[in-house]
C-alpha cells in the first residue's frame, strides 16, 4: 500500500558516504521517493549529487525532516534506521498518511 510518512531526524554525527549511498539506493527502488529538509536545505534522495550536498551542509545540532513516499515505507524506514545506526541520535514519526485517505484534491502537512 502506498503511504506518505515524515520523521524528525536528529543526528549525533555525520553519515558516511556508504550510508548516504544506501539512502540513495532506497529512494530509487520500488516506486519510492525520499526527501530531506533542514532550514534552507532540501534534497531529493533520488539524485545522488543533491543528497551528498545536503549531508555536506547539514547541521547535526538541528533536527532534519525525512519524508518517505511510496510502497513499503515502514520497511524502508526500519532499514535506513538500521543502516545509519550510530549516526542517528533520535528519530520520531511526525506524520503518516495512507493511500486510502489521500485523493488528488487533498492537502496534507508533512
């Protein structure tokens, strides 16, 4: 089932290049999109150069917003969480929206 979920992400240290590439790979799989936002920084994780730039400038003292849209959102969230273990200090669900509750005329907050 298609789902749109957003998470507050608090980092305690920068992600490694391998961890960033894994997020990129998850974003390009199975009709899924992952976006990251912090202050003036926005990255579509499906574009590796934008994702690398985001993590180059991210402020680890400030929370970031991660949005996952598509199929198997919970599964990819758990996978990213496991792959980034040690870099993520805290993560919490901000909002979840399921396909059954969204139509083309619905506005949602993430």
